[in-house]
């Protein structure tokens, strides 16, 4: 995995939080 991808996983875009608050924003269902 590239460094950019790893950074993206650690810092997901908060611009469009389509996942529920209880679910991890890193892996939206």
C-alpha cells in the first residue's frame, strides 16, 4: 500500500460522512 493510501485510511475525508456514527469511517459498510 502506498504512503498516500495509508494516510487516506488514517485520515478519511470528513466532507461526506455517509457512514453511521457507530461505524468506523475508515470502512463504511
